[in-house]
C-alpha cells in the first residue's frame, strides 16, 4: 500500500516518526511527504529542534500529555491559518 499522506496525517505522525516508533512503511510515507511538502517541513524542523532542545535541557522523557498538547496546538494553528 503506497498511498500518499495528507499534510494533517503527516503532522500527526511526526512525534512517532522522530521517535522511530512508526512501522517502516509508515515511516517511509512520512519521510517522502516531508521531502516533497514545503508546508509540512517547517513542522518537522520545529519539532525536531524542540525535541533536541528538551533533550539537551533534561534527561527526562517528554510527557505524553505535553506531546499531545503541542500537536493539538500546531494542528489548530495550521487549520486556522489555512
């Protein structure tokens, strides 16, 4: 199955993608979407940099509720600006 992801789907999978938690096929789909989509790449770049900053500041794992809150905020902001 080689269906293209929508921007929303790709953004929703970013945390799992960055954590290496996606099955290989889904990780490939997200990667291809990010490589081709100028709209989604900034989300990826921000989340990657944000995770690196958090990792540098603390050895504690990012709480799941914080991840969900940030993701919801990004999605709401993205749909408000569209």
